[in-house]
C-alpha cells in the first residue's frame, strides 16, 4: 500500500486541539464567573461544575465508541454472523497496517457508513443495512477503506471532543431563560446579576460559533483525507467515486423522516444524511460531492504517475 501522511490534516488537528483547549478554558471560566455573579452558589459549587465537566470529558474520551453506537443503534457483529463483511474489513485493515476493528451494522434505510473510537485499538467500523444493497463488493470495500482511513488518520477523537464542547455551549444557550431568571432574582442583591448574565451569554454564543466552525472545518478536510486514504488502501479511486455517486443519489429517495432520525451523527457519516444547496458550505460537515470527486481524480492521476 502507498500511504502518504497527510500533514495538512495533522496541522489542522493540532490547531483544532489548541483552539478547543482555549474554548474549554473560556467556557468554564464564564460559567464560574456567572455563578459568582449571581451570588447563588459558593466556590464549592464552581468546583462541582468543573468536576462534572471533567467527568463528562472523560466519558466522551473512554466511551465515545459506545455512545455513537448507542445513538445510531448500530450492533457489533461477530465473524460468524457476518463472515463476508468481516473478511472485507480484515483484508483492508491488514492492507492499511491497522489492528482489526470491531464491525457493526446499523439498522437504517439510509445508505451510509461510519467509524468511531478513540484509537485504532478501540475502533469500530459500521455500515447500514441499506448501503450493502446498493454497492458492489469493490464499491463497499472502497467505503470501508474510507472509514479505516479515518482510523489511521486518528481524526475521530478530535471530532468527538469538538462536538462535546459545542454541545455544552448549546446546552447553556438552550437553558438561557432559566439562567436569566436566576440572574434577575439576584440582581437587587448584588446589583449586577443580569449584566453578568448578558456578558456571559454573549461569550457562550461566540464559543458556540467558533467551536462549530472549527469542528466543521476539520470535518470537511478529514473527509478529503479519508477519500485519499481509501484510494491508497484499495488502489482503486474509481470504486469510491462510484460509491459516493450511488450513495448520494439514493439519499434523495430516502424519506425525510428517516434521514432526520440519523442526522444527529452527520459528521461521522461518509455522506451526510441531510445536505443540499440550502445549507451553506461554511457550516456543512462534508465537502460537496463534486469537490470530493475532483479530489479523487487528482489522487488517481498521482497514482498513475501524471
């Protein structure tokens, strides 16, 4: 296998980790500042909040694969249950120099695939029932290789932690009304509860926007990198091009309610369940199909020596 380390992805992930670390500090500093401003709780409560955040981060780190499998209702299968699929993954994992990941099947009419896990040793590669019915063996192998490229690039943990921070900010924003009531109730006593709340919410909204943009930018680039990785592993970029076209085309025929059911994990899928021209590319989780095909055509030319 020809494998080229993607330093562009590595650099972006390092920047993303630095930004997310800063976001983490800012976010929980603002929470502590707001709590102190309300006068509702002592410093011990602030420590409790920080402790809870640390516990949540550890849960995200160690249980990320289980959380994704649970949210998608994907079931891990054994070699005896799915010998053909298992053999495909084993062959590709050996080719990519990776330990054998767990294999899972997601019960969904949406044709898709994803990989999750904090490291290659804890990786899971999953496909939906629908995708197996529309792709040839070569095309399915290309899709599986794409997911294994995510594993080899170790980009899944970055997405998991990034989505966690954005989720915390979103949770605060969604509960802004309750927080405003707490601030206004203490306003007459400390003279600034509601002002502190307004400033805190502005910062939290900025954190949410920045966190979302960073996560989406990494998500788009990592798809390009995984597409290239699939081509290197299978030596057949045309198979992935055909697969992407088939999946994208079939996605348009899936009932909207079925796509909404799985859209919460869009960032992990090879093709987003819900996309389109109405969604700005800046906040999309994936590059457009046309750009992905153009990227694979370039890889094809590189592999042919042009």
